[in-house]
């Protein structure tokens, strides 16, 4: 018998039998992975698991589904990476991936309040099973399931609920004059105010028997008759003017509505507006609350307010029968009633007598009433940068989902866990998700950001700055989670992986890197880190979930054949295993039978590469102030072929290692054809003679050597001079002498000029024919620096600032910018009549 079937029997069991069932359920897994890629990642035995987004993972909604953003509704098909949407906790979150899914079978998921969404069978939802009787399984309510799984459960008689959102924080921009009337006052006037006249002499009246409401209205209201009051004085002119501007003047009871600036107001204003409407046309009884109006549009607007404030609102209609004295009964106007459910319905009112009647304290959930197939249509999946992965969709403000693998692994397979986000503010949602799974915050120390459970410790941290990883060294963990790993610096990840260990010999230690395709150059390192899986040009590609082994040898990471330890340089080296798992189409039998493959093949680039091949290089966006566009480097690298016979070597560029992870790089240029880089670890070039010797060995055809002489570069320069080599010492801090190609812009220093000259050489419009070797390191370095314009002076980001931002020095790029310098060789200078090679100025 299944657990859910046992739960149906609980109301009919004795207390002793229920206690036994409670014990049984308490021993059940607190979290289980979704079938497919999530299960594969959960069970993987790799030392390092990458889990990322690609086509085929589902989570798709119909392409015209409206998504709630801070600025209004936008169709999901119109959203782009970097756009903001509203998360289920009411905050704004950024889209980090947009994945068109082609034509998919769609299912309409309808809720008890009339809201509905069109989603595919793989779309994921937070849900719980409605219980019978008073028994609740504490802390185990929320689970994650696909549309298809939920449909199967409903077919089996399950009653399923999803959460409502927290009050949504809109920032839709309206000028202050567009909200001149207090929101609560507007609600009162829309409820019981007379607004049916136009013009300066229009009558204004308000009907109430509650002194509280009359006292809340500004201006001079005088008794008219019955329970009616008439407005006179200067505020009547202001009020009429505002209603005319908003289109409300002349509206009778059946045509009233809430103006857009108020529908998209702040949370406080929307509460005030709802309270004004409910204090007039709302009723309360036995903890329940209702709003009634003969304006369907106004009733729908109230429904919208309730939903955006975290409640549930169900709308029905009826035609009342009215008694008209001696003439008998007659049908009244059609009325629209909104049943309001908030965590406390008293919050919908300010009027004390109604607050007392509406008081209740019950959590609000949303019941699914049906899931039905509704043809096929274009679908789109988005990934959001929010730990809970919950965002709000549709006019009904429905909460929808993507995944929580890290939480599940932490609670079921490990003892000492460190979960990291790049920014500390991004940890809140992860902590909230743990709270949902566990049912409380018992054991959580907010000051330390540590959760201590029986036999388990979960720590939460962040590394916003380059060296922040030092805060966590010396504290071993058996699970390291880098959430949105592409946002971290590679140096931070590699440093912390050194503390992945456990004192328990039976505990498997593992790192989990979750990420979507990086959209900036800074995140490209993740592609190299998982190159056998993510780089479709890799010479030995790996299948999703396949284990590969890697080892550090002489400071370089290499792939090895197995996990067996081996000897090198007197040391025993232990390889570590790595894998990557994504939800690609090949992993999803459901999609393979839908014609989805042909849909992906027809997509334009770069979407085709992203969706079909899982190419994490495709579609990345450059920084708008990047000195050298990535596409220009890729064009030059695509042009590179090693010729049968090289032209004479013209120039060498030498960037000398400055310690740490820096490398000495030698770049060689033959005309506009650049040879592959020669790279030497810093420890292999500890002094000037060693660098000079390697440089001379690389030199051909009396080529000119250009070496950066700032700091450690001065020593090899001196040795090259003593060896009678033609060497140019380049001090990039010197003042430049040239301008850009337009002749209008100057440079802050020689470094800025060298990088800009390389940009101009790579510009396809200049047609230089430049060819660069297909080195990933060179591509990353050339695309690393950014620039700024100060007046008419170009400033290029300093090496030190680049290191702080991306965690490495652009050594390859610096060497190649030096190699582009075009100094004539000795014999040419002599023929020019120069008295000495030293007297020749290579910059002008």
C-alpha cells in the first residue's frame, strides 16, 4: 500500500494506530528526486557533479502565458536573459535562461478560483496532497512534481494543492500626479460613491451608515437624506478632475473599475485600495469575506488585488430577485461575487465591525480542480536566478517552479555541507526552501548561517570578493554546493575544492555545481571545466553522466584514463572523477517522439547550438564596454591554419610571470599570422636568465622581441640586451603617442593603446587577415578587459582590476598585444640611417 493511500485511512484509525503510522511516515525519506536527470545527478558517484540547463528539461509554459514582472505583464515568449520577473516570495528575480521548446503537447491546469495555466507535461510544480480530518504530516507538505505526475495522482483521486505567492512588489513607473487620490479613499468611492456625472457641476455623493468611513473621506460632506452625504467645496473640483483624467467620471455602478496606476501600486497602496472596497461593498461572516458588485470589471479587479497580495479569489455571478412592494418581485441586475481567502481575512478590512467578523488564521493554498490535454502549441521555458526557482505566471498569479537538487542531497546523503552563492543576499531563498522541507527553522542559527540537525550540519556562505574563499579554508566539508556556479570565479571554486574531505571513511565526498549556460565572458570558465560534456568541438566528448578523471600535473590539469593513483616527480597523484548531467533531448524519451528534434534543428543560431547540442558557448553576451568583441576573436581563430611554409617571424611578445598562478607567455607573429602560444608556469621561469633563454630558443629570422619591463620583466630584458638580442622594453604605463583610427580619440597610457591597436586589427571591417590560434585561454584573455571614455581619452581596465573581477591575469592577451608591435628588424633600421637600434621608436 502506498503512503498516500495510507493517509486516506487516517481519520478512521484509533489514536494508537495513528501514532504508529506517524512513526512509519517519520522514517520515510524527507526528499526524493524527480525521475530522469535529477535522479541521475542525485545518485552519481562522481567527485564533482555538474548539473545544468539545456533543451529537453521541460518546465515549459505556453508561449503567450503572461508572466508577472515588476513593471507589468509580459508574455513569456517576449522575455530575455537579464529581464526581471517576480518570485513567489514577492521579490524580483532575474532571468538567467530563456529556452524556446518548439511545439509541445499542452495541458490546461485549472484551479478552484478559476485561474488556469497552459503547461507541458514536464513542467514542475510545488504541490501538496490535501489531507482528510485534522491530521497533518508536519513539515512534509510541499513536494515537487511534473504536470504529468500531478495528472496521474488526480486520476487516482488525489486532491492537490499549490502555494499562493507572497504580496508582489511592483515597481511599474507612474508619475506621482497619477495617484493624487489616497488609495483607501478611492476604494471607498468606487464602492459606495456616486460618480455618474461629468463636468464642473457634477454631483458627488457617498452612502454609508458607518461614521468611520465618512471620517476617512477628505473634504466637506454634508448630510443629504437617508444614509447619503453630498460633497461640496474645493475638494469636489479636485476629485472630479482626477476622475475625469482616469476615465472614471460618468461611470455608473455597472461600469466602475480600478485604474491601472492603482492596480500596479505598492503593496501598501493595494492593501489600502482593497480595504476601501471591502469596507463598502464587502461582507464578512464566520471568518469568511466576500465582495459583491454589478460591475464585472470591478469584481475582476478585486480578484486581481487579492491574488497579488498573496490570497485566493474565486468569482461567481448570480441574478438576484428583488421585492418591489405591491408590484411583487422582479429580477435585479446581474451581480458578481468574489470569495476572498487571505491568511487572515480581517486584513481585507479597516472597518472594525467587519474585521471582527472576518478574523481567521488559516494558511492559504490553491486547489487544482482539473488537468486536461488542450492540443499543441509553442512553448517556452525560463530559468530564474532564485534559489527556490519559483516565479509567478498568468493573470491568476500562479506560482510555478523549476528544481531543488542541492537541498535534497544536503538532507539525505551528507553530514557536513557548505552551500555557497556568489552574493549573500541570494541565500535567503535557499534557507526558506530548507524551512519548507523541514517544516520549521529549529536548529538554524541565523547569525552564523548554520543549520545544525541530528548528525548533520549545513553551512551557508558567499564569496563576493576574489579572496573571500579564505573564510572557509581549514573547515572540511563532505558536500560543497556552488549554486549558479558560473557566477563564481574559477580560482574560488578550485581553492575551495581543496577542502572537500571527511573524517568518516564511509562518507562519500562530493561537489555539486549547478548552473545554466553563462551569458558573460566571466562565466566561460565553466565550459572549460566541463569541456568533455559542454564543448561539442572536444576531441573526446563524454556522454551525460559519464565519469571522467582529472589530475593536476606540474600545475596543469589533465585528463587521465582512470581513477588509479600514479607517480609523478616523486609524488603520488590521486585523480578525481567528474561528470555533467543535463536534460537534453536525448535523455528524454517523451520528447523524442514528439518531433521536437526537428523543431530544434530549425531554430536560428545561437539558439540551435544551445538547444540541440547543449553548446554552452553559444549565445553568450559581451559586456557592452568590452575592448575586443568575442565574435571578432572567434573569426580570427576560425581563419587560423598552419601553413605548409611559414613566412619569416617578425615579432615576439613576452609577458613575464609575476608569481602565483601567472604564467610566462611567449607569442610569435609571422606577418598577421600568430603561432600557438608558448606557456610556462611561473615556477619554470623563476629568474631573468631562464625567461631570456626560452625567448631566444623561440626566436627565428632575427625577429624583434617586445617584452613588458614593468616589475619582473626588467631582469630578462637586461639578459636579452647582454645577449645582443634586438629587444624592445615596453613600459605600458608610459604616455602614448598615437590616436585611434578615427584620429579623434587619444589613450590614457601605452597599455590602452596596445589593446586598442589589437582591437582595430581584429575589426572585420579593417580586413587585416589576422589569424589567431584556437586557444581557449587566448580567447578568454583577449575578451577580458573593458574600457571607458573620459572626455576624448580611452582608458582600458588595469591588470590589477581585471584580476579582482575575474580572478586571473590576462597573460595570454598581454603577450599577443605586445607581439602585434611592428618594429623594423636591425638590418632595416640600419638601412634607414638610424645610428642605433636603441634610438628607433617602435610606437611612432
